């Protein structure tokens, strides 16, 4: 990380907005491990906020949230996108995976979260959608820790990504996260108003 540059925690990366040039030079990426031994890279403040959220969920709600995907390089995203195309077809890939260079995962500020149930990490899209009731509990706590639900239900036409109950975005402002959540808007709609 370049100490003279601060990360733009409000950067908008989507189909229409490519990751800004040299953005990755402004963030501090650390390597972490989840409960099943998978290692990930993630922006440091995002991880610290997630760990506070995870602790509250475990203590107050009995939900063990675990990271299942975080920072991805552009080549990593290309591999993910191509794997989805190969396995499920282009329509599915375009619904659940951003184009390389246009993924929030390039920022290190986006996290995909799975849930441990009876010692097994639920991490498939279908499995997580079946646990939407648990993700709703997580989603209710996101603003307190500076996160928003990035791809809310009913906003697919705006975000151009299907509902992802597991994809949270760190914006480093609990007040703004609460405002976005309370207004029922997605990040693109926040940017339109800003």
C-alpha cells in the first residue's frame, strides 16, 4: 500500500465502471484464513469490520459466518467467469459473476460469506439462497459495521447482477451504510443521488 494514497472506500465498480487504474496500490491487503483452512486476501479494515460482525453473529444469533471469497485479481475473475460459463452457461455467468476488470472483488472491499452448518461450510449459490433467512439476520447487522448488501433483491435491473444474499461491501461508514440500507437503495442508486 502506498501510504500517501488513501483507499476510496466509496469506489463504484460495476459493469459500467471499471476498477480505477492503480486502485490496488491504495489498499492494504492482508492474508487471512477461514475456519476450514482456506486462505484469502482482503483489505485490512474490511477484514477487521467483518471479524466484529462475525463475532456478534456467533455470540448473539448462533450463526457462524465464514469468508468464502474476497479479493480477486483480474485474471482470477476471468477464471471464475469462464468457469461459470463452462459449467452453467453465459446467462448464468452474467447473472452471478462480473466481467473481469468490473468486479467489486478487485477492490478487496467486497466479501462473499458462507455459513457453517453442523461443521459443513455452505458455500454454493443454491445452498446460500436456501439459507436466505440466516442471511437476512446478517444483513440487518451490516450497517453497524460499515457494510451494505451490494446486490439486493429487486435491484437486478440497476446492479445488473442477480440477488446475492451473501455479497457484502465495506464502505467504511456505518452512518452511510445505514442511510443506504434504510432508504432501500443499491450502491448505484446512492451514486446517482450523490
